[in-house]
C-alpha cells in the first residue's frame, strides 16, 4: 500500500504517542509530554517526520542537533506496515535534513535487549559503540 512521509507537527502528537505506546522497544518518558514535544519541534524544525497511509499514522521518528552532533529517537513503524521500507524512508528524511544543517555525526540510544532494532541499525551501517556509557541526571523542576 502507498505511504507518504511529511514533517511532524504538534497536531500529530496524539497519534505519534499512540504508536509509541503500542510499540515495544520505544520508551516514553516525562520529556515526551505534549509541552516538551512542542518545544522540541519548535527548537528542531523540519527534523522529525511521520508516515501515513490512508490518513492513518503508521510511522514516526524524531531528530535534533546541537550544532555539532545529531540525535535520533523514537523510530517506530506499526507492526501492520513493517518491511515496506517505511523506516528507511523516515531515517533518510532525518539524515537528509541533518545533512542540510551540516550535521553528519548522529547518535541514538537502543535498549540493550532490543535485538530487532540493533539488527536494523547494524544492517544500515551504524556502529555499536563499546567505548562509551551513557550517564543521565534527571532533576526535578522547582
Ligand atoms: C526497526 C523498525 C523501525 C524497522 O521498520 P520497517 O519499516 O519494518 O523497516 P524497513 O521496511 O524500512 O526496513 C528497511 C531495511 O531494514 C531491514 N530490516 C527491517 N527490520 C529489520 C530487523 N528487525 N532486522 C534486520 N533488518 C531489518 C529490512 O530488511 C530492510 O532492508 P533493506 O534496506 O536492505 O531493504 C521496526 O521494526 C520497529 O518499529 N521496531 C520497533 C521499534 C523500535 O525498536 N525502534 C527502534 C528504536 S531505536
């Protein structure tokens, strides 16, 4: 079935959240609230994308950069539409948009137990780093 990809806007948020919620391997955190997502999209215009077929949202991805490095997150394709090249299309849109911003070093996080996602990234030439570990500090707003 034909599908299309376009930049994500905040009006896509409910359908994106719904897809993320029903996709194992994708985590939803406090920073994925509507308010924070709106701010993310505003700070990173044209870097997040959604895929549709028949008016139905069936894929999503978000990316951003800090002027030096890019970051990709929340890639998900509905189980009913996998293996049709939709993830490839979404990732290509992000990589092209990041390249247009002169950003060519891109990182992403994958849960250690998400074998499917790891296989996908390895197949597409991404390198699993074994020289770094991620530290996080999660503070409470005052
Ligand atoms: C990983 C995921 C996004 C792939 O979506 P998809 O739309 O089925 O992928 P595509 O159809 O675009 O596949 C593109 C290519 O990847 C390959 N591929 C897809 N899933 C794969 C898998 N699980 N293992 C290995 N290769 C895979 C396809 O064979 C295809 O190869 P090609 O480029 O040589 O033709 C999808 O399985 C998914 O949503 N998984 C759950 C969410 C998730 O884990 N997201 C990643 C978070 S980091």
